[in-house]
């Protein structure tokens, strides 16, 4: 027989209980408890020295729970399963419970920049097909079950957004923002093989991963308190490596603080240091805000009319695609340096991955058609408004907080309880945490969160925890710790 599944824990109310007791069971997350069927010992949790991408900064970080304590064991079918139907019933019950967990976890999600507000019911009919866009989006492969017509339609839309003519761009729908970054940096390196990679300290780890994968020299540039690249430091570093071309990653929204690097100042700095346009390559990492920035007044413009080489964006973040994906756009002349023809595909290999998700372009196409430019503009405005609301309420409550002008990422002091962090799925780094206000994050949800946070916080402080100082993270003017307020 199949292993027994212990009932999922009770679903918990979203409000703390009346007497303010923050017992673990109130915060616990409903989950499968399969401890009963796990026969093997669980590997220990790594605790230190595992920050692979930051060898120079040994930091103590809190890793998530070990999934091996709750994983769903695969059980072999029994000879009579077809007759008894036991296995089917077991699987149906696991899936039904999993669905409930997903609903609960979706309700309490604030920390990652994923727009969870969508309805793709119309596309359900397509899940019966193995849609794969392997190879170059612009060259039909021999594999016929593809969605290139949707993919290229979506790419045209993005190329127009970033001001590159149809016959001057090349791009593809990636499996995620990371793949766009890996591709952008690779194109940069192929164009400038002995280039040095420059990226700010607050750049996403995928850029440093690219540097390691491609064994490139990489220079980390200091950041301002806001999280933007510090162009004074950039200038000093450029001048130290004047004999080598520069490959520069520019952040259109950093992961932790939502900071937007000043693209125009980066270009100006390169020019001032004597780098002609053929001696630098700029990749814009717009994973987070690439599709929000065009709709923010006063925001620096990302445009191929400027001397940039590539732009990438994630499709599952602000856009709200239910599977990870992204868009990468570059100049067509660059891609010819990188690609190889592959007879087996009757197509050209210019992408990082081989097989590519053919469903993702259809989801993107569907959303772009439904919302359009105007729809995104409205959603961006709503996100910025709600982010300001959250920041103001945090400060009213005496909680240190910061919100960059062009951003919907609200940074604040890290809650003193990892269970609380997990419950609201907050992303943390050092003494700070953040909420990324996406279109599905309503004022009601923010109120629930704020009420819970302030009540818990009072209990944490009663229990002897102290308010952390976040001066070094978000600046003295935003720090409300006892020393700085
Ligand atoms: C999320 C993010 C990425 C990576 O995107 P994935 O889609 O998660 O691979 C890259 N850069 C920035 C700034 C991000 O916020």
C-alpha cells in the first residue's frame, strides 16, 4: 500500500490571537507532513560558508528549512492499483491538499516580485501539447509543435518598447531573468573578448555567476545608500583598467532595494574615461523593473537609441506569467558573432538553453494583448501608490523604512522572528527585509500585514528583542533605531 499522509496542519487565521500570544502554531504554515514515510536520515542543514557567489564576504545567513523533512516520496504502483483505484485516490487527495496550500501561500506572499494576479483560464486547453521553441525564434525548426508566431509577436512588442527597429533586433523568450543576464553578458564577451565586467555590489547574483561561468575578470563597484551604482567609484575602477574594454551591467531595479542605476551617468562616465562606443558594451538587467520603468514619470529611459547592447526582463515578475520566463533583446549584429548553425535542428543556435518553453510566449502574448501599454501604466501607478502607503504606515509605527523614488520595493527593518518572515515570505538580507508591491498586493493585504507586524513586534520587544540599527543599510535619515530616531 502507499504511505500514509499525515493530515496537513490546521489552516491558521490571518490575524494574531487576541491576547497577543505569538505561539508557533499560529504562525505555522499548512504543509504536508510526510515525516511518517521518510525512511532515510535527513542531510544536515548547511549553516555557514555556503554563500557561493560572495566569497569575499563571509556572512551568516539563514537558510530555509530542509525540504527533505516534508518531501513527497514516489511510491511504486502495486499490481492491483488499476483495480482498486487506491493509487488514484491517494494522488488526487495529495493534489487537492497541495492546491489548498498554494491558495494559502499565495494569499500571504509579499517578499518576491511576482505578480500573482492573473486569469489564464482561456489557455488551459493548451496544456495537452508539448510546445517547444528550441533553436532560434526567427528560424523555423523541423519540430512543428512550436509557438514562434506568438514569441516573435511578443519580441516585436518589447523591441518597440525599447526603441529598436524590427530589422535591427534579435531576441528570444528565455526561461527566466537569469538566462537573459547570462545571455547578455555572453554577447558582451563575444563582442569584446578581453573585456572586464563591471557590476555594482548590489547586482543580482546571476551576473557574478556569469562572470564565474565565463571566467571573466569582474570588478565590483560600490553603491550609494539607495543601492544605485556609485559612478565616482566606477570612474576610478575604469581608469585602473583603461587598456581593456568594458562590459557593464546596469541595474534597472536592484533585487533588494529596487534601485535604478543611472544609465545616462554610466554612459557619460565611460565617455569621460575615454571609452569610445566600440570599446564598451552595456547590458541592462531589467528583470524586476524593466517593464515598470517605461511607465514611471521622471525615470531614466531604457532605449537602444543609447549605446546599449542588450536588455532583459523577467516575465513572471511584474508581467505576471505563471511559469518562470523572461525576454532578452539585443542588436542583430551582435548575435551573428555568437551563433552557430545546427543541422539537426535546421536552425541556428544562439540561445543559452536548448529546449525552450513554448507555453510561456503564449501567456506573455495573452497578457500583453489584454493589458496593453495603458493597462501596464495603470498597474504601475497603483503599485507605486500602494508602496508609498506601506512605507508611510511603517514609519508611523516607528519602523525604519526606505522606498526609492522610482521603485515599489519597500525596505524595512528585518522582523525579529523567522517564522513571521516565512509566513509572509519576506526576502531578507542582513538587518533588512523588503516587500515588493506588485499589482496583486492590495491595501487590504498591506493592512493585514501591518497589523500583524505591529502586534508581533510589540511582543518581540517585550520578550527582550531590540530594534536593529539599519543606518548602514538604508541611511541615517531612514533609520528609526533608538540611537538614530
Ligand atoms: C529576479 C532578478 C533576476 C533574476 O531573475 P530570475 O527570473 O529569477 O532568474 C535578475 N536580476 C534582478 C535585478 C532580479 O530582481
